[in-house]
């Protein structure tokens, strides 16, 4: 049933059954930050996975399967690309204190003065998210030596997870899309973070309605919020032009 019922009918874009497809609601943002997903085995195959929602919203989203014995060369190339400053997003309580940060450096206006700015200020933040269950994420963090060179961003979200499709044993554990939304906001991409948050709510609603064989309510509060935020983004683009 998780694969679409006896006939296996699912949209190739959003993974929902055709009657609950939300591809036409896909919001695309221009963001300062990028997202790098390290995905546990089989995570990308789960219909309830929210990592792909991030890729729908953030153009600079990169995804790699994780394996203990080998590393994708493209991942290493990305992590050493000078345009990016990588941050590993992981709870600080499990990390040496000297690696932990709680804020992302703000972007500095290069026209503020003529002095050459430090390289790390010019770089765009690249948030490395471990897209896995909590036990798998800890394993990825511990057994990925190529992540040791980067600071660890420890999040302290003010709200508990609202993700309803798969439940962690701890309510303060957020799903991948929720973490990305918080990171975007911390990097100055506030509207993108809000849109991704709203997009997750709509996806969760469509997913559960499809599972329960209930029709989508296209004009409810969740859809109205997403439309309002995407309209705000469109208006901002027109103003900038």
C-alpha cells in the first residue's frame, strides 16, 4: 500500500497517487544557502521521505547515498568547492565543544569597504543534513572522517516536530525538511524557510489523505498559507526586476 496500492500508481514527481498529486504547487526559490543530503541506504526509496521536498524548493540541493566503505568523488568535490562553507547539522551534545556553533555568519556586503574580505565571509553556507533515522544518522556522523574538518551547527528549535508521517522516539527530533527550513532561516533565507515549512505541511496532508482515501481540501488553511507565501515570493521577484 505504501507504493500506491495494488496497481502501484504513483506520480513520478511527488510520489503521491495521481488524485493527490501536488506537483503544480511546487515552489522554487532563489537562496543564498545550499543543502547537501547524505542519505542512508533505502531512505530515498521511502514515499514518506521529505528530503526531496527540499530539492523542490532549493535549486542548490545535492544528494548522495552514504556508504561506510566508499565515498562518492562528487561529494568530496562539492565539499572542497571554494564557493561553499559546509556546516554539518547535528546535535551539539554529541560533538566536541570546539566544533559546535549555534549561528551562521551573516553575509557581508562586499561594497561596504574596499578591504579584502575573509574567504569564509564570502562563501555561501552549505548545510550537510544526514537524511536517516536517528540511529543511522549517528552512525553516518561517526564513520565519515571527511566531515571532521567542518563546524557542526547545533539547532535548538523552539517548536516540537509537526511531522506526522514517521515518528521519532523523541519529539524534539525534526524531520529532514524541518531541519532544512530552520537552516535556511538562519542563513538569511527566511522566506524560503517558511515556504519549505508550508510545503511540508501540504505534502503531509496530501500523503495522509491519500493513505486514508480522503479527498484533498484544496482551499484549506494549509494550502492558503502556501499560496500566500509563494505569491509573496513572486511579488518580491517582480520588485527586484
